[in-house]
């Protein structure tokens, strides 16, 4: 599972849990912290984030390529953190992925801004290692994210492609579970979503009661 944030405190708290493989970012997430992608890369290295996905920007393949080279240059100053690029899956994104594949076939590429199985299928054929369908954004736009995820997973499995569906964009914890049930291999979630997933209200009440009862137990001196 990945953590979808650029917030220092959230990353620090989440990394300590040992359940996250790394961090995913995009320009919107970074803007919330008012942190540049390059500063985020430095921070990731300082914090010991094992893996960081940074989104490449630009409208045309040529702009994205120039941007990618700058990201690579910055990554030379990183220690202990591997990076991958997030690439929006449209025509120019596919052209860019082709160029990355020619220069470094193993460089991790995550296809992002996915709303349909069609986009994901093209992305997997282009050689993406990860695909991120935007679950909540799909649902908000009258698309069924679970049907789309099921269709993309079926294609991946039928073709035997080496690509993982890393579902993204969640507002409800049930969306995460449903995305995984539909065939997503994993998910990238906010720290708040992690808390929503783990802090079940009924379990919290039970834990409160157990601790309350534990305080009322005899001390054990009479055993
Ligand atoms: O990783 C993509 C994700 O950050 C988009 O999430 O909540 O802005 O739809 P959201």
C-alpha cells in the first residue's frame, strides 16, 4: 500500500507503521503543503521514504521529457529513496512513456488520472508498471469505478501483463475495500483514510470497555 500525501507529520506517522511501501504525490497534493516536487524529493531522502512517486508535468511529450530529466537530475542527490514517475494517461503521456521505456525500460512508471478501463488497457500496453484509477472521481462523474477496475484487471490477467492496479482517490473507506474486491492489487490512500480504515467505532468502544474493566480487576496479590 502507498500513502498519498506530502505532509511531513502524516508521512512520519505512517512510515512508522510499516505497512506502506512508499509515498505518491501529485501537484495538487504538493500545493496543499506548498512544497515543490524537488523539495519533496529532498525531504523523502531525509525521511528515509523507501519509494517516492513524483508526477511529471507538461502538456506535450517534449515538455514532459524535459521535466523528467530535471527530476532525474534531482534524484542523483537522493540517498535511500527510489523514485518513479506518475504520468497522466492521455496521448502525450503514452508518447512520453514510450521515450522513457527506450531510455530506461525498468524505470518505474505509474499511469495516473485513469477514469476508464480503456485508458488502463492502453497504459498497460505502453509498459506502465502501475495504473491508478481514480475511484471517487469516477463515481462522482457517474462512472462505476468497480466495473472499470474489474475490466482492467481482467485484461491484465488475460494478457499476463506485469502491471499492478494501484487504486487512488478515495473519500469513503468502503471505496478502498470495494476497489480491492473488484481487482485492484493495492491502493494509495491518505493518512486520514488509513485512520478511517483502522479505527472502527465498535472496536474502539470495545477497547474502551476492556481498558475500563482491566482497571477494575483485582491486583492479583491474593493469588
Ligand atoms: O492519487 C490521486 C489522488 O490524489 C486523487 O485524489 O481525492 O483528489 O480525488 P482526490
